[in-house]
C-alpha cells in the first residue's frame, strides 16, 4: 500500500518557464556543461535504449539537459 506523502515545499522553487530543468519527480535533471556533452549523452541513450532525446539549453541553470522522451502521439 502506497502512502501519499507530500514533500515539503522547496524554498528555491523557480518561477517562469524552467520546467525543463526538473524531472517529473521534482528533482533537478542531470546537467551537462556543454551542448556536445549533452548530445553525447543523448546519443548514448539512443544507442543503449532507443530513446530519442534532444539537448537543450536550460534557462534556469544555464547548462544543458537532454529530454523529449515523453511522447504522447
Ligand atoms: Zn537546468
């Protein structure tokens, strides 16, 4: 049986469109210092798991994340 537990509000919760910085669980995503590093990670994910990810610059931490695996179509 799962107990629903609310996490305490994070003080540093950002404003604006920075959803790409966080995972669905509310944690910070893995950051990459360069686009090349992010693209390498995306390429690896494709090779290993067949998931199509893209790299993007984050406005919150000014580094790079990869994402785009949640397709709904
Ligand atoms: Zn970020």
